[in-house]
């Protein structure tokens, strides 16, 4: 080699280390010269909803500039503000996105009901978005976010970090190699919720804390007076703000099922649950999704598959291959794939996949790797994969692992399961037209029955529960749950 092209040992080691870490470093003139941000330049990132897990996401992005922080509760977000004191602080994400023009990308970790609106406003401004799970609070919101992100050419990522992990990649490679044959059934479950559910809205309001803007917290949802039962974190158990255990853990646990089995829209869904009411979700759920066959892969067919979801302490039957005392999944949940030639089990986030019985792993020859690996996925790699994608030109971008084109249909299915729980009083398997986002077997005269009031008492030594119910027209109610009508003053998307 001549002097001009000579490759030094230091440069070789540096380039090799970057490659191993899953990072490609390009000369500034290659990227920035085309009007795009160089991988060596830093993104200007804003956080929306930074008092909880948004703080963790931003901490994993400290390679970049954290320039703006938005949260409706400045007391709850206080530690985040202290960590990045130079970032400008806001309570209303609409004002932040309107006023601060130097933002390249946005991290969203608000309660579920404001994910879609904040993400949509950012995408329309050409900003890249990272959204904590679940992607949205409705089926329509999931669809429109995926379509809009694709139209604007922004880099996207859902906050289901297991999607970047080694476990989900192994499961895919094992299944695609035909290791356990054709899969026609999958059991999935989580040990959550670990927050209160099945409660009625309190009758009395409380004084709003000084640092909380309650009006902004409620956002596009129907307005209700403040009470500490809603915030912080316990919003997950209320229909208007959260999505319960399935919304919280579904994208983590159903993720390997969707990815490995190439799923998109289920053809039907049915559900049963413990008691719930007009205000909050049940403590336990069972949901059955039926997916049609997909195109066969080179080494394995993709027949119709039934996917079962359990939460709140309900569990699938133990496989015979598990030894006495051997745990199903892990402390957060898991899933089991049932194939014609064997079974695969993993924990939540697709962690620790194994053949069943686990003794099969002693002589198992894993198939060759075929999926891109991400360095250190659970310790910042998931976020950094998105950062990398943000810096690449959209024409040649390698999409991040859980981009919205993939995550959108996954989240639609999760929202569909929640909807099936709410519609279970129809007493039927619901036939789902995925492309058109509608049920084909709910008629104009159908009604649903929902608990609105409950009182337990003991009369002459006999226990008695007095329940009151409201009836709702099933078709328009389902349509509203598929596509929310936002509160006046909030832009409809």
C-alpha cells in the first residue's frame, strides 16, 4: 500500500472494535456532504414523559445532546431535570415542539393515551421518534403512526428492548431452520399486573399537587377530576389512560411470537376475564388469537396458529417435558411454542430460550446465525440502534430492530386483545377484518353489558353483592375503542 492508503494498526483496531459493537463509522464527508447528519455528529434529543422509564431511555442516549425535557409533573421528573440541567424544561409537548427548533429526535414515555398524539406531532415535523411500549392506546393510532412514519421517512423504534436481544434472534433462527417443525399453537403469559386494577373511580377529587398540570395529564382522554389513584404509574389500570398487563407486557412477550412466525393480523379473537367495570381493567385475562396461515419459509411451513395470552395469575398448562419444580418462563412471564417435532420455551423479553425438555440443549447444534446482532441490547443497545438509524440517510437506512412497520401490527394485535376483553359480553368469537380495522360479526342491534356499580354487604349473616350494569350499543362503542374521539381542544389524528 502507498502512504496515502496505508492502514495503521491503531486505525484497524479502532475500526474493528466499532464493527464488533454494531456501529459503522463513516467519514463526515460521506454523509454530511449529502445533507445528512454524520454518525460522528450528535443528535439533539428531547424527552416527553421523563419522570419514569423515559429517564432510563435518555440515560442510554447520553452519547447525544439532551436538549429539552417535557413532563406534566415537575416534581416526579425532578431527578431527570437535575441530571440534564442545560435542557430546556416544558410541561406541554405541543409548546415544546412548536417553540424549540433544534430538536432532531424525540423519546416518548408518557402514559399510553398520549403516546400517539405526541409521536404524530413529532413525525409531522420530520423528527425521529422512540416510543415506549405500548406504541399507542388504540388500533387506529398504531396504524396511522406506522403509515405516517413511513411517509415522512423518519427513524422509529418501540421501547421493547427484548426485540434487540439475543434470545429473540435465537428463537427465530431455530424455528426458521425447522428445529421443532410446524407450529400451530403458542402459549404466552405474564405475572402482572402488579398495580391496582378493577377499581371504580373515586367519588371525591383531591387538590392537584403544585407541580402537576392535571389538565395536560388527562390530555385527549375524557376529563376526570384529579385523585392520586391515577398518578404516578397506577394510570396503567384505568381504561382512559392505560392498557393493563397486556399493554404493559404484550410487546415484550408476544414479540418473539410475531417475529418468528411472521404474524400480521389475526382473523379472530375471543376473551374472558375476571370482573372489570366502566372505569378500570380486570385483574386477570385470557385471550385467544387465531392467525391464518402465512407463506411457507424454505425449511418450515407457516400454518394457521392459535396464540393464547394469560395474565394476572392465570397460567397455561405445564408441558409434560418440564421437570417437577422447573419454572415455566421466568418471574415476569414467558412463552412456549408447540411444534410438530418439539417445543421451545423462553422467559419474558425472549430471555433464555431453550428446547423442551431442557436436556435437549446438551446436544443441540444451533443453526447458523442469519439475523443482525445488536451490541449490549438491554444496557443501551436498543436505544443506540435507533440513534444509529436516526443518523443514516433514509434512502440507505438500515431500520432499527423494532421500527414502526414491524411494531405497528404487533401493537394492533395487543389493542385488539384488550378490545376483546371489553366486548366479551357479546358471547362470541369476534371475526376481525385487520386491513379495514373492523369486526365483521357485530351488528347494529348488538349491545354490551358493563358493570357500573358494585356493593358488597352481609344481610342476616348472608353475603350479598349488589351489581348494577349499563348497556351500550356494541357497534359504535367498538368503533370508538378502535379509533378514539379525543376530548375537545386536542387535535384528532
